[in-house]
C-alpha cells in the first residue's frame, strides 16, 4: 500500500458524519475532510467499494456515531493513504477513538506505517482482551472475517452512491 506523509498537525474540528466504524467527516475552520482512524479497521458497510454490509458493520458505525457525531474532536494528521484519505489519530475528551473501538470489539487493530512498537503492543493487547471478553463482534456467533478480507470478497466494480451517514 502506498502512503504519502503529510505535515503533522493537531487540529480541532466537529464531526459532521460517520460512514462506518473507522471513517468520519470532520469540519475544520478551513475545510471539511473525511478521516480514517489510525490503527483500526472496522467492519464494512455498503459503499463505493463494497457491495454488502459486513456483520456488525452497522453496529460499529452506530456506536462511533453515538459517541462523536456533532462533537468536537482532536485530530492529529499523520499521512494520506492510496485513496487520498487522511489517516489520523482522533480523540474525544481525551479518549483515543481507536483504542475505544478496539477495546469494545467494534474494530480490529490494524498495523500502520511507522507505528511505534509500544502502540502495536497496546492495540494487540486491547484486541485480545476484547476477543477473550467476547465484546462487540467477538460476542456474536459465526466466523469473524477481517474487514480487509470482506472488502476483497465483496468488491464493487463501477460506481454506487455512498451512504455518508447512516443516521
């Protein structure tokens, strides 16, 4: 995967929309930007690229939406991914959103470029604790499929309408 490093900034903005459990639209004073949360990968929902909702995808998005929509968040810019999305660390009142999602079984931890070993260790630990505690999607029956596998198996060819916000 190709990444483009961007100037590291810490900004404040208001969450205008939540697409799924790891993608939010943030309104900053100078612009509005879609942001993917650094370090996690949430179950998929229907989009331009995916043809079907992944089990627990809607639940994950709704949990994040309930937590952050309309609220001020702190955003640390890190890099852009191959789709030109900003990949950022995002927090709400001191709560790291990636850690929150992984802890509650709402997203898998995801290795990212230049991720510090202590961050990898922490996210892996939170992931395993959620799994052991059967939190979130770990508590539902059936085989668990990583979102990256779901995207490959349910890839959309052509275009489709994106559902920016499920609420």
